[in-house]
C-alpha cells in the first residue's frame, strides 16, 4: 500500500520529502489527487511500511500546512 502526505505548501512538502530521505524513507513528490480536496497539487508519496518513521519525521517539525495522510491502493 502507498501513503500520501498531503500539504497545503509546496515548500513544506519538499522539505518533508528531504527529511524522509535523510531518515531512510524512499519518497517522491507526486500530484495530489483532486479528490483530496486540499493542497498545493503536490504530495509526498511513500510505502506504508515506512509510515511509523514518516510520522516520527512529521512530529519532529511543526509543519503548519500538513493536511493529513491518504492511503492509496497500489
């Protein structure tokens, strides 16, 4: 399963992806699905098995534009 971390800020999305990478989480920038109804058009995509590590990265930095996680079937 794939997870998207949705943000309202492109800069914060890219910062989160960089921090994920430094934490050993393979992630990439992808277009946010329109049905998310929020965001800047870009989200962080990563495999669900890295979700605990991604949550730790997220909690270590106050991302004011974080809108939530979306589970995608892939």
